[in-house]
């Protein structure tokens, strides 16, 4: 059914406002309703006409609304974020790797496990600071996770060679790392994020 036919059926103009359409429908429904002796087909056509005329008339394409908040910058590609580390930063990271691997024999003591865990986290933080240039949170988290995983794998292999049960302490090894990630991630809620 076309809009003009629906308007003719209800006796209103095709551009009638919703109140006029509803008023005309009530008048015609009192006559054509099956309970009032009208035919069901005529009443169905009347209902279809009302529904068609109450639909909004598309005029112009919808206007795109500006987002309510600031739009995020697109993430920089890894090729723009990775950098060759400064020799001093590379030396510090290498020394921290040696400390992390050298602390494995101390993991037989309860405090030694904490030292192993903190050393692995320190390596991940130093590595992310050494190889990243103006990263976003995602770059930092991925870089820290990759470097932490590599160091912890080496620590676990060293502990297995020495016959130390460091694998059982793996959840404890992750605690400082999770804290280091949570401190840089505003979504974790540990830092106040200025939304204004």
C-alpha cells in the first residue's frame, strides 16, 4: 500500500501529523471493527494504513552525531614504536636478566621465590622501557608479557636443571608482574583517569 492510498483510506492528507492520523483511525475503527459489524479485511487494511502513516517520513540521510567523549587516536604500528635500545638501557636489561637467572638457586627458600618473581618483573619493565618509543598501553603490556614470559621460562628451565620445584610457585611468580601491568593500565582502576 502506498502512502497516498493509506491517506485516502483514512481520509487525511499524506503529510498529516500523527494526532490527525490517530483521530481518523479511531473514527473509522468504530465503524469497521469486526465487533461493530465491520469486515475483518477492511479493519486490517485500516490498521495497515494507520501503521504506514505513523512511520516517520525519511527526508534527509541521518546526521552523524559527534561522539560524546574524545575520540581515541589510532594505535601506532609496531614499526613506529619499536626502537633500538640505547647501549646503557641494553646493559641494564642484560644485568637484570643475569640477576633473574642467578636468583633461581635461591628459590629453594620462601623469600627466594619472591626475589625470582621480582627479578623477572624488573626485566620485563626494563625491556619495555628500552625498546619502546612513545607506546600506548597495549604496546607496553604486550612487550612486558613477552619479555616476562621469556625470562620466567628460562628461570623454570634453570630450576628444573637444578632440581628445584619452582614450577609449583608459578602463580606466585606472576603476582609482581600482574601488579606491574595493573599500574600502567588505567582500566584496572589503580590510577585515576581524568575523563574530562
